[in-house]
C-alpha cells in the first residue's frame, strides 16, 4: 500500500509542478505584455501632448517683455505724489493693457 501512496504522491507532485510552471510562464508573459502596452500608451500620450503643445505654440507666438532701470525716485516720485495721488501704479496706467499682452513680463 505504501508504494501506491508513493506513486500517487509522485504523480500529484509532478502535476502540481507542471501547473505551477505553466502559471509562472503565463504570469511572465502577462507581465511582459502589460509593460509593452504601458510603453505604447506612454508613447501615444507623449506624442499627443507634444502635438497639442506644438499646435498651441504655433497658434499664438510666445512674447516676453523685459523692462529695466525703473527708478521711482526724484522727479518720478514728485509726479506720483502730486498727480497720481501717491499711487505707485500711476506711471504705468497708460501702458497697463500693453503690459498684459505678453505671457511673461519682468520689470527690474
């Protein structure tokens, strides 16, 4: 009887080993396919983002304004206090709309 159990145990062990081997192979295949699909999705998304960004830039040019040497002292300070009511935006009121046009404006 022990030989019968031993043979049955061996057959069961071999069957379980085969099933586990198949499961590992299928799992590895699925992981590879998922990674490949993920890479394809990333490439598609990046190409769409790049195209939409390029089209957005192509539709509207990028404008940058750089202004320097702004000194609100001496005569400018006098004009702000007397004609602008002390508001330091006073010298820029006539060009406000012009300064809103660019994407980026830097004044130093």
